[in-house]
């Protein structure tokens, strides 16, 4: 089971290919984790993108491949490895939010 902390939204994958999408959010950054249906149980995996949310009430975001966390789509083969990455990402997003706050004050 995946971590529920910072879970912003859980929904069917919006691209119409089936599967489940989980959106996590910390400050203006987050993660999109999608698990698509597979023929074999052993093939199940999570596709993860780092995202940056728009400053709107609606759930809008852009994929963000310019962070130190990831420069591309990440693949996790099981929940435990994704959970480990989520914890690291949450800490990174918190630090990034503090740094952005300092820059805005200057």
C-alpha cells in the first residue's frame, strides 16, 4: 500500500488508457504516479512524474523534468520502492518551498 501522506487526489488515469493515478502535493510541487492495467501481475509497475502545480483552484500542473529528483519519467516495480522515493521527494519539495520563499522575499 502506498503512503497516504500528502495525497492530493486519487482518480482514474485521465489519458483514457485505464489504470489509477495518484497525485501528491507539497507546496507547489508534487508527483503523479500512474499504475496501468497489465496482463501479468508481475508486470504491474508505477510510472512517476515530478510535477509543478499551477496557482489555481483546479488541479492543473506541468511535468517538471528540471529538478534534482528526476530528469525523466521514473518506473517503480513495487510499492515499497515507490514509498521510499516518496519520502525523499516530500523532504525535497519542503526544502524547495523554503528556498523559493527566500528568493521571493529578496
